[in-house]
């Protein structure tokens, strides 16, 4: 697929910002993601509890009894 520059910006833009994740954490919300670090058998329909976000847009999440990492660009939805 070849994209023009303005199409590329739209295609690669994150759906959510770090501020959205901070608000989600403050409001005890959940995120949905299809990629969680070291979790090949991930069920994409299970909400994941975000714990924190760092300056590199890595979100620490509580998943299956462990702290894992989700990248901001992999967040598909925020649920309250």
C-alpha cells in the first residue's frame, strides 16, 4: 500500500492520547487492546486495567495477575 503524506499521518495517528489514559486511570476505567506484552493468547474482549503511563507512551496494565505493558498505539477502546 502506498500512501500520500497526508494519508500517512491519518493512518498512523493514535486514536487516544496519554491524557485519555490518565483520565481512564483516574476514573477507574479499562482499556481494550489486541496486543499485550508477552501474552500470545490474549482475549481482545476482556477489559484491561491500566495502572500508569510513562513518557514513552507505554501503559502498565494489570492483566491476569501480572503487570504487563501495552503501547498507546495498540489501545483500541476505553471503557468506563
